[in-house]
C-alpha cells in the first residue's frame, strides 16, 4: 500500500502551563459549577501525534471555559508521546511503548504489565472512573472525512445525534488488540447511563482537523448542558448542521501474518460494490469484502500482526 506523506500544517501548543492542574493528577484540570449535573470530560493526546485535541483544550483554557452545571474536566493524556513529537518524523510519536488506546480494560489495568502508557492510564483511571460523559479527541492517518466513532450501543448513537457533528457517524465494536478509552467500563455497558464518544477530526496535521475538533467539542459541551450558548455561540461556525449518515461496522479485519498488503492505496470511505472483492493479502490468504456496498473504514498504514488492517461497514438507517 502506498504510504502518502502529509504536510504538517498544525503546530501543537505548549501545554507545560497546564501540568499542575488542580486534581492531583498532572495535566488534568477540573472545574465544578456547584450546581447539579453530570461530570463531563474532554480528553486529548491519547496519541501523541494527534495535535487537534491539544489545540482544542488549549483554546478552552484560554477562553476560560467554566461549567454552568455539573463538573467539567480537561485532560491531556499521553504526555510522554506528545513531548517526543517531531514534525520531521510526525508518525513516530503515536505512543512510547504501546498504544494508549488499547489498554482500557480492568484485566490490563489491574494486571502485571508495565509501560509508559499503562502507568499514565493508571494515573488517569481514578478521574475517568467518575466521568459521566466523555469526548475523546483524535485524528486519522489519511485525509478522509471526519468521523464520529459512536461505539456499538444505541446510547452512543443517540449522543452522537444530539451533538450533530460530524456528518458521518460510525457505530463500531472496537479492536481485537485491546479496549479503547471510549469503551472503558460503564461507557461500554448498555445498562449504564455513562456514555462516551470518539471524534476523528480528519488527517492528523491538516488545519481543518483542529477546526472540526473545536466545533465538535463545542457542540458536545452544549449537548451535555455543561456550557451554555453564551460561551459557545461566539465560536460556533455559522453553517447549518449536516444530515448525519450512520455506518455500522460489522467487524475489523485483524492482521494474522507479518506480510499483509493491500491491493490498492485505499484511504478510507471507499464503497466496494461487489461482495467478495479482494482488497488485500494477509500472507497467502486473500482479504475479501464480506458483502455488497462495503465501506472501508480507516485502512491502516500500521500493517502489523494483531492490528486492524481495516474495518468493514455499511450504511444504515439513522437510529
């Protein structure tokens, strides 16, 4: 698969001033309104090379965001990876030891393993355990339309519709390689009211990814009621909200060998008309689309055993 090179147009902010926070956890700041309401968190830098989230949180701090009800927490996650970011090697700082967004299960967090990412996740866990509504800000390898990753549950789809951005909402079961923050504990429990979304703002270093992240975050904060229009309205884009389209992911294609290759340079959101179309080879085994009109979701450039090569999806009626 070709490995397109994208220019690094974004510059991540200096977040050193946010280190102390006020929660006893570095780079986590929480504001309590004193009024009843949910604990809402916006998290950024789960991956150190995804700059749009850091830009969004920096904006909220500089605008002196405060909740009108409930509690609002702003969290910078994988600081060690972010501090290693080099625009000359922008893909190298996704993580230090392992993917921070694959460790969010009790089995892993309570287990014997050790890594930079696990130590940081264990630091964050006490505050995450108190969060009612989470927005986790990410970006993507390829220049494809922004996606809201709403999870496999109806409650995730409902919250995505309340936010209203972006146009495409993906309902997906996650990765074989491990549990994401968005799916951690009660977030992934259909019987719990706690809920989480993951926004993919666009290509990692496009200027537009920062704008998508900010606009989606403002809409999320409005939807949760933690801020009002007096704070959000001056910063909201004037364009009408799109009619959202929902894609159901039926499952990822998990790489099983050390020699996976795509047949073409897929970037994502391609619709493959014919089921059974060969789109790659995992060693000697062809990878084929499982049904007609199959949507390719976020084909990866990290083609390693145990990782998701691509996720298969199909458009569905809105919930």
